[in-house]
């Protein structure tokens, strides 16, 4: 980390300690229904410099969060000086859990089915190791071809994966995402219609739903009985393929109606993870995390509690 960004990061930490409008860690962890996490992606993909995984854990714990969404890439832990065991020990020390793992494949391609199921079982094993339960399903890329056909071919595979997960005490949750076959409202409707609610739940990403042309509050209300996980993301402006990074903002800085979302969660008694996923920031990761958490603490938590 260069000197300028180190100073900024240190200032964020100092502000937390000084009580700059943040609720204490003990208060943040009192909720028994909702658990709050952030994705490692914010730190991992920061373009200005490489940030250690240990720094991300320190930042997340310092903000009073309950967990981190962490899907390890090949050899990623070792590159950051960890084994699975030592990373698990650090999370335990910081009182953090793994919120979930991301799993995406070309589910509609029958030629990949054997590998998909083999890789999926490895993902389940990893989640069990960290005593975590959520598999966030990333749809296949949009590409060329009949999107509806791809969705129809994807649905039975997701039902199979969902049953395997449930038999192991875990749950898959489908994550709509721009640039994939499940991007637009009618595509969300189709995959929800074709999958079994018992095995496939929904992991709304507020930003991707909005960029995909959906009304976030309406879609979440429509599928309120199938909610299993959340990606909270704020966006502004119109999406121009392929990059959505320029549209992203910290929570409360864009156009997503988060208070409306929280009201639905309160009405339905939602129990589960709300993961702040910031794929891109114009700030430093520490500053971005701080801004989003300040909005959560001052605007969103009071609605639910």
C-alpha cells in the first residue's frame, strides 16, 4: 500500500475508534435475524495496489461486521500467507464467519455436467470446513444464442444441485447478474418459475437487478418467500455493456431504494445474510467500506429494528 493510501486507511481506522457516528461492534452484532458481511472482492480487485487478505479481515472486523463473503481462488490463501486452517483461526479470532461461496458454471451445457457436479461438491466441502451454508449461484454469461432455451436447460441442473446442497444441510441461492442469462425481470421470472422453491432460493443483487432494468423493491416483494441471501449494491445511470464498474456507488450514494428493501425484510421477518458487494470503488477499499457501513448503521438498521 502506498503512503498516501496508508494514511487514508489509518484515518478511517482512527475515525472508527474515535466513534465517528458508528455503532459499537457489540451493538452491531446484537441482531439475531440479519447478519452483515462484505465481499473480499472490494479489496481483492482494487486496482491501485495489492491489499493483503489480512488487511481486509482487519478492516471488516473493525467495522463491526459479522462476516466476509470469500470464495478462494486457486492458491489464493497461500499467496496471502494462509492455510485453510490458519485463515479459519484468524476468522474465529476476529469473530467473523464466511457468509457464502460463489459458484458459477455453464449449467445449460450437458458436456460440462460431470465437472459441474464435481466442482460443486468441492465447494460444499469448503463451506462445511468454515461452517458456512450458502452457495451463491452465478448464472452463465449471456453470449449468443436463445437465452430462454439456456434458462430452461439451466433450471433442472439447479434443482439437482439444490437437492445435493440441501441433503448436506446447505442452500443454493440464485444471483441475477448483468451480462448473464438471468439479467432482466422476465429472465428472473422464468428461472424462478422453472426451479423448485424447496431447492433453489433467490439471492437478489440490488445493483444488478436495477442495471438489468428491474424494479428492485417490486422484484424482492414478488419473491419475498424465496429470499435466501443478499448482495447489496448501489448504482446510478444507465448500464452500457460490458462494464458496470462506472455505475457503482457506495450504499446510499446511488439510486437503489434500500429503505424500501429493508421494509420488506422487516415485514417478512427475513433471517439471513446481507452482504455488501462493492465490485469497484473510486475511493480506497477502507473508505468505501466505511461509507457503506455508515449508511447501513444510520439509515438501514433502524428500519429493521
